[in-house]
DNA sequence: GTCTATACATAGATAGAC
DNA sequence: GTCTATCTATGTATAGAC
C-alpha cells in the first residue's frame, strides 16, 4: 500500500462501523454496571467509565439513561422464544410432557445469558408506559398460548384452564428466574426435570 | 379536676406515648409512600409531608432513609408465620394435602396486608449485609422445614427431597407474591386450590 | 467524535431558632 | 419536640474547546 493510496482513502475505519462499535461497547458496559449496581446506583458516569468513553461521548449515542436500559430490555424481549415454541407445538400430537419440557427448556435458556441484569431490568426498569405495555402484552401472549394448548391437548384434565394457564406461566417464569440466579445455584437439569414433572402432573391430574 | 392538680401534672400526653405515636405515623406514611412511588422516588420529604411532620422531625425518629424501610421490612419478617405453621404439623399424622393447604394459606395471608409495599421491599430494598442475611436465613429455614416434612411424611414419593423443597418454597412464595399483586387479580380461593393441587400432586407422584 | 468543565436539579441530612 | 433554612453530595445532562 503506497502513501499515495493512503492520501486518497485515509480512514481505515468507516465512520458508521466505528460508531456502531462504540454503541455496542456502551451497551455492554451498561449491562455490566446495571447488573452489578442496580438501576439507581448504575450511574451514567460509571457506565461511561466502564466503556472507556467520556460522559460527553456517551450522550452522543444515547439521549438519556433510560434509553440505554430500554435498549437492553428490548434486546432481551426480542430474544424471547418461549411463546413461539408453544405455537410451534400447537397442532402437533406430541405428548404433553414433551411440549412442557420444550417450553420449560426455552424459558431456562432465555435466562442463562445474564440473570443478574435480567433481575434488575424486570424489577427496577423505569416503567415507562410504552415499555410496560410491551411487557404486559408479551405476558398475556404467553398466557394465551398456554391456555390454547390446555384447551386442545387431549391429555389435559385440569378444569379451570384459565387459572391453570396463569399459574403455570408464573410458576415457570418466576422459579426459573429466581433459581437460576440464586446463590448455591440449583443444577439446571434437575430444575428442568422437576419443573416439568410438577407442571405436567398438575395439568394431567383429574380431580 | 382542679387547676391545682393540673399544675402538678400538666401533660396529658406523656412524652413516650406521644413519641411512639409519631413514630408510627411516620412508619405508616413511609409504607404508603414507598408502595406508591417505589424506593428511590419515595423521598424522605414526601414521607414527612404524608406524615404531617417536618423533615427535621422525621430525622429525630430515624437516623436515615434506609432505617425506615429496614423497620418496615423487619415488621413484615416478624409477621411471617409460614415456617411455624410447618413445624406445628411436623409430628402430626395429617394428610399431606392438608398440611400443604395450611402452608399455602399462611403464605397468602402474609401477603394480603399491602402487596405493593411488599413488592417494593423485596425488589428495591437496599440490600444491606445484615438485612440480606436475615432474609436468606428465613428462606433457608423455610426450605429446611419443608425438607424435614418431605423426609418424614409417608405420602411423599418424590425422590430428590432437596430440590423438591427448594422448588416448592420458591413456587409458593413467588406465585403468591406475583399473583396477589397483579392487575386482573386472580381469585384467591382458586389460587389456593390450584397451588395446593399442583404441589401436593407433585410431591405424591411416583416416577 | 471525543474530551473537560460545568450547569442544573434534587436528594439526604443537619443546624439552630423557637 | 418541632420547625425553617440550609449545607453537602451526587447525578443527569449540556456547552464548547480541540
């Protein structure tokens, strides 16, 4: 490469690529800081420091602190595959236990990434109307799909499908959420097995 | 009552009683404010205002903001009767379902007081080492008592008693916690029935 | 594009009068 | 014991130089 060429195309890193990289660095830093300090104590200064960017630069990429956490949350919500999993099994004659297992497994999977950050986001994220609405919608989608399943599947004997759907959704989501992050962490395979047994048994029991 | 007597005993409200009353007013106000605004936005100024006390007076009763929330949390923890309930049934030959029902019922009962405040306290309370230690101890106490029960009771067939105890404790505590406070609140009797059925079935199933 | 310096807001907490 | 006034700290966000 001659110096002649350098003069014509001096920048090796095109602007947009570099900028996107910085954005990602800030986001990663924010995930780390929020997970460690929580939302309130996870200050923009700390985030900037962790990302090795000045506070001024940080604000060039995000308009405010909430926007950072909102993007992290959006990312996670987009990665949630649990309801799709349920839908995929809707019209197939698989055994109930198998469907439940895939569902539980997917939920566990969604939580492995960064359980601490997840806790912070769910518990302390600023509940903007728009974000809250998205979360609620996703929750109800899951409950709805679950109820559909209960209504169709021949093995299901539980009477009150509506309450059952809510209970199962809460049970799986919450216990996974808690036990994955908890100290003295449970063995994940065991958690999956026991959860599947408990839920499947409940749905199949005739009372 | 003559004015002579009044001069000898002029105060109708002895100091300590009045002070205790003020303390309680501040605490009640704090409960209200925290439940409505959350921990961070539940400022000491707002609490003082709600209690109709000046901010200066508030600090005469509590050394700092955290101390107020800590006392609220302590109050709640002291009111937790779930583990005692379990112990009371330890050596009695009651049917498993009945024991589980009493346990679930107690947990629900503990959450009826002020679900919103409870959520705030559990999710956003400043995790001081001392407080965290108390909570963890209580949790493990509950898991321990549950495990004892599973080990003794003849109806219990689940193999991994340890995992089962943790799963049951989490399931009951968390689902109650969530569903009692959730909008479109579930019927509590139904919640109790379904939860009891799910847990009992799980514990009795031979796989 | 990135930095430093700083404005601005608000919270927790204290001092000192009454 | 209670108040008002105020201090101090800290965090978000912006301005302007380079």
